[in-house]
């Protein structure tokens, strides 16, 4: 994946998350600032996405820990955790928000 594709793909992901946050029952504040997307959760915690252009990774920070994802040609995947972004993001949302985002992961 070249750098332009990396940024385009993550722009689409950030936009989808921002749109889905508006559809949740929980009161979620979604902020995008540069390469960082922050979801401020009702319990005062946060879920933070950060794109790392040089390594072409997406980082996720949540109460459950920090995770690094690389594009494997099909999905964002953490080799260390042996889990997809979809799985770990949904787990973090369930833990910190009490519900998950309705995202079409096949299009992201």
C-alpha cells in the first residue's frame, strides 16, 4: 500500500466512525485532529486512533491496551494480538461504551 492509499483508506475509516458515532444511543464525542481520532466515552475514558504514516500502521489505544495494526491486503490486522481491528475495536466499544459501532467493515 502506498502512502496516498494509506491516508485515503484511513480518511474513509475515520469518516465512517464519525458518522456511526452520531447513530449510537450513548453520548459519544468524536474529534478528528490531524492524524488522530478520539472518541470520548460517557464514562470519561477515551478510545484513540492514531495513524502512523512512516510505518503505515494504525494504532488503537483503549482501556484494554494499545494495539498496532497493519493492512494485510484484506483488513487491518494486529500480528501481535492475532486479531483484526474490527474485533479489538468492537471489544473496546463494548467495554467502554456498552455498544458497538454499526460499520460496514467490508467497505473499509
